[in-house]
């Protein structure tokens, strides 16, 4: 069979597809961020209404709320993604591992950049010490277990399942410990005070348990809808660019899905709410370092590919560094530049 001659329209068609899908990706990311803001707003008001500490609101409620985009994406990719199962698994693993990589490196670096103007490069960020230590200790233990699971052969499946169960139990233990410490923190003046207006009150609805839960469910529904559209577009773009969906998911997706954590933390730091700002990130790291890897170990091959191993080692080093520099409850701005350096080193190794 004689191949058809090249025609300029072929390039135009390819370009039109790329432009369309890239526009859909950008639109859905904005859509997800808005939906996440709706969810996080209801979480913040819930924390205020329940009279719980800033540490609990930051490390649990806000962290879980803003972690929803990167949590929903792997679930939908694996169970309701495209027809290509390999692509679905690559998107799932990339989204699971990309989130803690981004939080522990680039997100903290961006936080430092925005804070440096007011506090100086030698200035400090001072989260509540006990809660920060709990967050980082839990994350390091959990992510170390998840990294070890990469190297367990598939014929030792029962051992992988055991690690997955341990990760879930570790998060349950973490939640219980954080809630137990909430009362003492509230007594010492760390109660949550919301400064943002409740969104549904703008349409004259009262602020009560029903409307808070209603807004929470609306935000969750919109996040799921946006994530489903996003997954389909990622498959098309990654294939057209000739790169794996795994690499695309590891590098590109987390930059956008971690946007809510970054923005919330930047705003809280500007209001001198350091505990909420750092708790939002460290709490999200715990959530994404326990439950998401547990999900990945159970429902994917969870094997040590080059990009995956580099990412997990980078994340562990970043977590250990953050735990070390924040051991006394005081993190210097320049300390977080090291986390940024680790991200760019990781990026260079992956691209190479």
C-alpha cells in the first residue's frame, strides 16, 4: 500500500486537537480549584463552628479538603478512566506520588518566595511545635513504608496488602492523636477563627450545619466532575506529545492540583497564621503519604520505575530536611530554598 502524501491540513488538525485539549485541561484545573475553594470554605466554617484548634483545622479539615483534587484523580483514573488500562494506571500512580513530591519541595519553595518579601530571607515561620512534629513524624514513617513496598515482589502480595493496611491504621492513629491534642491547643489560644465569608450566605442562606454540609457536597461534586474531564484530556495530550502519562502526571498534574494548598498557606502566612499555613501543607502530606499510597499499593502494580523511585527518594529527603529544620518550631525562610533545590534536581533527573 502506498502511503498517503503529507498534507498541511494534517498539522493543522493535530494543532487544533492539542489547542483544544490544552484549553480543556486549563479550564478544568481552574474549575477544580474553584470547586476546591468552595469545599475548603465550608471546611473552615465547620472548624470555627465546632470550636476546634487551628492545628486540627489546618492539618485535618483544610488539608483533606484541599487534597481532594489530587485524591479524586487517581481514584477516577483507575476505576472510571479511559479504555487504556496502562494509561489509567500511569495517571493514577503519577497523581498519587506527584502530590507529596510537590508539597514537600516546590510548594514550600513558593511559600518561601512569597513570605521573604515581608520577613526577609533569615526570617522565620513558626508553626505550633507539637502538631508540626506529629505531622512530619507520621509522614516520614508512612512514606518510608510506601517506598519499601515498591521493592516487594508481586508473589509476596500479602506483604504489600499488610503495608497498605498499616498505612490506613497509621492515619487513623494520627487523626486520633491530633483530635486529642485539640483541647489543649484551644485552651492556649489556637482556636480557629474564620475570616472568609461563607459562600452560601451571599445568597441569603443562614450559616448552620445543613448549609455547611450542603456547600461541602456541592464542592465535592464539582471536584469529581472536573477530575473526570481532566483525566480524558491528559491521555490525549500525553499521547500527542509522545511522553508517558506517568511522567505527565508526576510533573504537570501536581503543579496545578496543589494550587489550593499553596494559595491558602500564602494567604494565612500574610495574616500571620503560621500554624494554619504550615499545618495545611504538613497535614496534606500526611493524608497523601498514608491513604493515597495505601490505595496505590492495593490497586496498581506499584513497581519501582525510575521516575517513581527518584520521586519517592526526593520526597523522603525533603520531609526529613523539613522535620530537622523545624524541630524547635521555627523554620527559617532560606531553609525552604533547599526544598526548592531538591525539586529542580528531581525534575532534571526525570527529564533526563
